[in-house]
C-alpha cells in the first residue's frame, strides 16, 4: 500500500511524458492546426465534456478565459435541453471524451456541423499509432488530438486518472501557447484578475493613489504655516508643490524636521519654494504597485508623486497604500 501513491504519480508522469513526445513529434501538425483554429476564432471557445472529462473541460475553459481567450463550459446534457443556443457561428468547440463515444456529446455533432463550427476533439484514441481505431468523435472533428495513455493509474484500471491528467495538460498547453501567440502580457493578466491575491499583487498605481481633494498640494508662494496645515489635514506626511498643474517639488515631514533643527522658528517665515525638494521621485499611474514599492525601498522613501508624461501631477501613492496589496 505504501507504494501505491508513488506508483500513481509515476504512471501519470509517464502519461505526460508520452504526451509531450507526441506534441513534439507525430501530433505536432494537429496541435498547430488546433492552435490556428483557436487563434482565428472570432467568437468564443466552447469546451464540453461529460463526467470527469467535464470537470477537466471546465478547467480548460477557465484557463483560456484567464489568459486572454474568451471561453465557456457547455454541459452536453444541458445543451440538449436548450443551452446549445449558446453556440453560434464564429465559435470553436473543443470536445473532451476519453472513449470518443460519449452519447451526449455525439448528439451535439449534427448542430455543430450544421452551424459550420470548427470542432477540436480530445480523445483516448491512439491517433499517432499506425492503423489505429478512430472513434466517432475524433472522426467527426476538424482536428483530432490524441490523449491516449498506456494505462490508468487506478489499480483497477477503471477510474479516469492518467487520462484526465493528460487532457488537463493538453488543455494547458493549448491555452499557454495561444496566450503567447496573442502577445498576452503581465498587465493583461492583471486586468483580468482584479480580485484576490493575484489581483492585489498586480494592482496599478492609479488604483491605489490619492487624487483630487485627497491630494495634498500647495503653490510655491504658500507660507509654511499653511503648508504644515495642508500636510496635517491630508495626513500623508508630505505635500506636493505645484505651479499650475505641474509638479515642481515636494515637502515632507522629514524636510520640516531638518529645517526646524537648522533654522528654528524662522522656518515659519519661509515659503514652500524656499523649503521644497526640487527633484522629487515620481512614477506613472499605469505602473504596477510592485514597481512603486521597489522604488520606495531603493530610495528609502515612503511616498511617490504620480505624474504624466508632461509632468502634470495626478496623485500620490504612499507606502501605507501598498499594505492592501500584500506586497509589504
């Protein structure tokens, strides 16, 4: 019994190794044709499957959607009772069936063919072997992909194990290859994952910065008592100094302490222009929060002014704002 777990993993790993060899070799042309169909799809990728294959189909649809390819899962039984209306011209159907003879899926073929929707199958047919038997689903497909395995990891050879692992890996291979062909970037991934830990870690500065009335700002001629009042009122420990809308400097709590130590109460007679740091560190609104944090750590500062390409002040991002992103 103690070796059962190890054997299961080894059998499934061997199934994946064989799948990788097929993608690199005899199935390369079919894999690339499937990729072409998915890339050229003007609608959505509709992924369908029954039972354990259906669970894998849901995962493949979710992975496609999260990497830039609109996709949905279609339950084949629900499709037979009205949900088939979700499939329209311009879509591509990806159908999963270990046997290739799943009745509920085969009953969808007439409609798929009538609508002239490209069909990609993932079946357990040994399509890359010579003189192999071809299932009904694989034969009907525009592109048939081989998810065959030497054996299931189940000790009875019955429960879908290695076969579903191979289907899942093949779906991931298609999704990742497709995202690369589309030029899908980190910022695109962030846009599709606004919630949860991933979304937080990929948050943009513009989503975290203080702007409008919450942004502390003074003019170069503002007297220091009013500067201190503005800093206290906005509670960020810093204020921007602007000329019109252009950032020309900043004054921080640290600047105030150093000036008081050096000049005492005479500081209150000065203006913002006399006290400001003229080359403040800035960042663009579209940058990632992680970039802002790295810059703060490098320069040992707690805030960054957010400006556009022409130097117009748009906001301020503070170290405290980054706590919600779980970066700090």
